């Protein structure tokens, strides 16, 4: 059972454009929603995370938007750069479960120069 | 800090052989997680430890898989006997606390022929 659905599977964006990756979840008990960035040959690295008490969180060029009623959250990468080319994973966990994460299927982002 | 260290980086073995994957977490981190990544199933949590004690192993696929953490600086994931369907990238990750940022190693790519 895939509890976190991520789309699109792949994304091509021009340099300077906005990259948008979406995730939808089913379990309303989820209360922690991190995004991870993975480069080839490397492990995932935490990029940014949000809890449902806020609707948006911004860190530099990266923004998470959260819609609790729709059970959706998204990652926006502003002014996308070729160095942002990587695979991005959304994830979620329930209260008390911390890093027992349920991951989305991943989005392979390519930013063209 | 050297980060989470995994060895070997690559392992190729024949079906039926025993495989042992190793992990050194970040010093001081109380939580250690083993994840598996495949194209078909994405990132899946196998097991996690708190202060060297296994807490949740519900993600371990079968009795062929076992994990140990004999001390705070070392953990192993063993597969015996290995099967071709075990081919995947296995990640070890650690965190300071249960809800602290999760730090992944660079993974062990296992190929079972």
C-alpha cells in the first residue's frame, strides 16, 4: 500500500525556472513531512521539512506548501539551477514515529542550462 | 564529522551466499536505521535501533534478513542465504534523536546473481 504518492516521476526544467513536485498522502495521522534530495551514488539528504501547523515553509530557494484539507504537500524550487538536478523524495511519518519514514516514489529532476 | 560510513560500497555475490553489510553511525547519534532502495519499491524502512536495541523490525522482509548493533558505533545487516531479489541499494542512516534530521550513508549496492 503506497501511503505517499509523488508526482511527476520525472521533470525537466530550464535554468531559472520553477520546479514543482507534488505529494499526496492517505494517512491523516501523519504529522511530519520532510523532503530529501539524492544525487547519484549518494544517500538522500534532508532538504526541508514541515509540520501541519503551518501552511508554508521557505528556506532559500526551496519552499514547502502544505494543504491539510486536501492531504497534499508540494516542493517548489525557485530559480532552478543545473546543480539542483537530482532525485527528490517526499516522506511522512506519524506522531512519535520520527524517522520511521514512509517515502514517496521519487522525482528525477533535470535542470537544463 | 565523517558522516555515516557504510561498507562495502558495492557487493556482488552468488545466490545462496551470506552477505554482511556494515555501518558506522555518526558519533553520539542514538538512533540507527536500515533502509532499502529499489526501483520497484522505492525506499523502505527495514529496521531501526535506539541505543543499540532493535525497536521495530516489521520491515525486515524475511527470516533470511537479520540486523545487529553490538555497540553504539557499529551495526550489521546480514542476509543468509541471499537471493537475486535482494539486489538493491541498502542505506544506513542515523539521527541524534527520533525526530532529529536523518543522516544517510552513501549506501551499499548489492547485486545477487
